[in-house]
């Protein structure tokens, strides 16, 4: 362990955790239950990535501990007399390892490839543009919009002759993904940034007057705050699956549904599939099956574009009308409002658009965060919002909705900073960031031993090495109850015994 990685133990939570907890509607007195192990070598960046990541995980762990205290049965309370929420411990090393879980994953010793060759920054006639082409259909749309082959040199030649804003609009119109690089000031002047800034970090609300939820006591070891709860997972990529992976860790029966013709990237599914089951369902054609699942669901988590599910009658109000008492958690890239509400987006694109890539760049090139921190951070906040909604629902009743956006998390990350430099202006010295993606291979889970941060298990997918969850509280779970299985191979039905 280096001096810069030496932990500072027992620290109290900082202002970012307090802000996150306040946005979740949490009791500020409960923050005293959180201690942190700070490691200065974790998630190094110009922006406060380490502090923000710590806050997201800390808020999630505290929300879990709060719900766990409410559900602790008589036997557990007898073993641990006295009121109060279990103590929460947030270790920067565990947080950093989890925020790059996709880099720690090994499948039979093989490391996955995180980004495809056409997912990167490119020079344009007047700046830079960031593309995302990990999925085959996005890659095909990008190439069709540009009118070129998949040879990176050919793509580079086309983009070099076109303005970044024109590329952004042309590719988007074709259903592809490209975003022009912007400074924080340029993004702040954008209409979408203004729409995002008007919203809280975590949007929360009550949808109806459904009766208060009665949650059965939980006396099992470990304490599983979400035991017996059924979660319909309609999410993809990283942020949403991280949230539902966390709810599965905490005992929920999580059933992920995907459309049959849109496979998830295999390694991405493996990394975020711990604790869950995975089924295929065409929502329009399989509506009866979906309604049967919804009728017994406690939580529905959606991660598609805001308008896409609304057109299928899967908006928060419509779901609550058919399933009173449900908690609906909604996730998007750009927010469910503003001119970009209907646009697709990914962590890397949000970093480019909002000015984060400029803030982390150097030597005339845009940079990246040391992790896909918008995805992972928003995922833990989304799980925290669900847990807090369940706690509030048990006290006050009502169907609930919670809503988060990667762009709003990005705005929070940028708060209190003044990164005004443009690429090429190196007045602020810092280590350069790679131009294509979060750098693979680097172990930024500084501090602690690999044995503490990583684990191995056998699965139907092979021998897996993976990052443990950083969500930690007294008597809480240490690991998932089951490894991931092959994508889409489980039946689209709930477990017969949800252990309510």
C-alpha cells in the first residue's frame, strides 16, 4: 500500500453524502450511522469523482440499513437490543473496485472488451465528437449516417471534414449515437442543461392513496432488507442493471425482461446479472404475461428512453393504476424533459456533452473519468431511491415513483468546480485521460487487498472473477445468493415462493 493509498478510517460523511441523502428524503440524523474509510488513491480525477462515488454508495447502504431496521423481526431485535439503524461503513477501495466492476470481470480467465473500435472520440472539422457503437444496431446506424465503411480510418476521414454539431444531428436523425464535445459553459447554455438543472438530483413523488405496505419481519442472517419483494427489471446497459443487481443483493427477487430481438452484450450481462434471473418477453405480443407479472410486482425499474415505454402504457401513472402500491423507478440518460428527452444516451456520451470530458482532458484532447461513474453512481442512487420509497410507503402508503438521469448526476459532479479550459489549454496540470474510453486494465480500486474486493464463483457461464458489492452495513449481505446465468434463458414468471 502506498502512502497515497493509506486509509483514513472512521471519517464522518461529507457534504456530498448529505446532499444525496437529502435528495432521497432521508432523515439527516441517520447520517451519524455512516463512517467512511477514505483512500486518496481511489478513482483519481480532477472532478470530485471519489467523493461522489462514496456518496452514492453510502446513501444506498444507509437506505438499505434503514429499511432493514424497519423489517428486523423479534428474534433479530432480541439479539441486538436497542433501537437504531445498523451501522454503515463505506470503504473507498471497495467503492472504486465496484465502479470498475466490468474491468475486474474474468470469465474462465478471459477479460471482456468494454468498448468497440468505433466507440471513441474523433476529431471533426471544428472540434471533437464522441460516438457509441458497442451494439450492432447502433454501429450500423452510425455507418449509414456517415456513408462510410467500418474501417476506423475511413470513419476518421469522414468526420474530420464535418462540423461536430452537424455530425451529432445527422447521426441522431439516423437512430445512431454521436455527441459533440462541449465545455461546461457551452453545456450550461444548452436548453437540455437548463431543463436538467431545474430538477432535483432524485425526483420523488406519490402517485395515489394506496394503503400502506405491510412488510413481513426479516430474521434471517444476513439481514436482507428487500427479502420477499419482487422487482421487474426493464433496464439495459449499466446504470439500471447496477441498481437491480444491488436490490438482488439485498434479497429481492429480480426478474429482468428483454425483447427477444435485442440481445444484451454478453459480458455486460454477466457483470450486472448477479443475483437476478433473465427472461425474454416481447411486451406488445406478450402483454398478458407482462400483466400477470405486474400484478404481483412490488417494484418496476425502467431504463429505456422516457417516451418508449409510455407508448406501451408503462409510464409511472399507468403502472400504478393497474398495480396500486407499486414503486416505479425510472432512469434515463438526458432526463424525461427538455428537447433531448427522447434521445438515447450512454455514460460516455453524457460525459462528452456536459463538459466532463473537457474537464478531464489535457494536451488538446478530451479525457474521461476513471470509471463509468455516471452509470455506476446513478445506479446506486436509483437503488437507494427504491429502498427509501419502500420505507416511506410502509409508513404513509401510496404508489411511488422515483426518477434519475445520468445528465443530472453529471451536473451534480460538476457542481462547485470551475473547469473552464477547452482542449488544448493546459493551464491546469493533470494527468491526461485516454481519448477513447475509461482506461481498461488499471486497478483503481486502491486500498485493501484483492481478496477483500474481488471474489470467484462457478456459474453456467464459466468460472467468474468479479467485484463484490460495496454496499455494507452491520449484519448485511456480503455477496449475491446466485451467479448470473445465460441471458434470456429463465422463464418469464416469478419464483413460486418469494419468501414473503
